[in-house]
């Protein structure tokens, strides 16, 4: 794969006036090692309840500036969160949005999409089936295709979170984030400072980055996790794979569904923060001791999405 340009600073300058500057929260959580000081990046407070609007908005406004955004607007295939981000981006840009989601997408996300005015197509049972259908629709309509995670502008938009974290927290940092297709991990990797460390956390049954690292190349994976609704990629994105390979400070860990469910409940019980199961994988990586901070490093957990029901 040819190296791609990830313009995180350009993305930040363009999208920041339109989005929320999500805060950080310094706190303490219980882990297998006892109480652990952490900083939460509260990105679930972003428009749409997830970080995804950042990349979609940058891609949309960048395309408009380049003259490639048509009256057909934008189109994305997604299990839910990327579609919500695209719908918000389209609303901000004043263009139509078409989304293609699997029939298994959570109803709370589908309802949100329709409320935002997106045209929703339910296709197939897995993300890849929705993605294949989206290609055909984009070709027929001329809409701007927004990949859920494997597009330079999508990655750059996600990376703006890293710039905000760096402004708010002195380094070095050990930042932990859940991984689906890897757009967020790749974006954060582009903002690493000397001494920083980045860890991608995945459920055992939805672990395309971890399995790619084991195989030495991206490989198709089977999904069997409660978090597959948000971490449902069946192959790690090329941009994430290349980025992770170039950054020795990027690591990967696994947690079980039972561990992330327990971490999600702990976060609710201790902080009254309710996140998606996928997001909770990053919390579980810390509570289980799979991730421990380096000496003199601050531990930061990105809480990237909260489009979920109230059931614990």
C-alpha cells in the first residue's frame, strides 16, 4: 500500500468550529492491581454520541472545497456509528445522506439515523454485505462514498481527538482505545508524541487487528462478540495496518466479553457513565491489567461511543 497523507491539523482547523470540544475527566478506577488513576476522554459527548462525525465532516467539507461533493450528498455503509456521524456531517454541510446498515444494526442507532433525516437501507447481516451494496448505490447516484474507517480523511478527522488530548494532558501518555476497523487507532497514531504509547483493545471474538498482527498481514476474521455491533469489521483497514506497522509505540491487547461487560457495569456503577460494549473494551483492558502505564506516563482511556440502550 502506498503511504497516504493524514492531515490531522487541516482536519482540526476545518471541523473544530462545527463540533463539540469534548472534555477530559481525571478519576480513579478499580483494577486487578487496585485503584488506578486514569484520564477519560469523554468523546461519547460528541455530536451523535460517538467520535465518527469528526472524520465524516472533514471528508465532506474537504470534498466540497475540492469540488467533488455533488447534490447527491454523502453515502456510507456502517453498523451504525459511522452512519450517525455521516448523517450529522451531512446535516452540518446541508447535503443529503444515504446510509446502508446491516439488518442486525441496533434499533437505537437506526432510529437515530431516521431522526437525523438520513435515507436508511437495511442490507444483509454483516457489515461487508452493507458495504458491497453501498458501492453500487454510490456509483448509481454520484454520492460521496464515506468509508467507515479506511479513508485518509476519515482517519485524519478521528486523529483530531489526539490533538485535543495532547493539549489537555502533558505527556508522555499511554492512551487506550477500542479497535474495530482501526480508523480511530490510526488517527491517534498520527498524533503520537515522543514517549507516548497507544494501545488498541479488542474483544476476543472481534479482533481483526490482533489477528492481523499474529498472521503478519490483514486477514478475514469471524465475529462472535457482544461488541460486534460497533466493532464489527471483519478485516483491519489498510490504513490502520500500515500505520500500526510504522509505529513501534502502537500495541494490541485482547479482552473477553465477560471482562468488557464487567468493565461497562463498573463504569456505570462508579461514574454513572454508560458506554457501548465496544467502547468498554478499552476500559476492560485497564481493569484486567492487560494495559498498565509506563513509569511517569499518564493513562488515558478514550470513551468513544455511547449509542446504546440502558440495559446493563
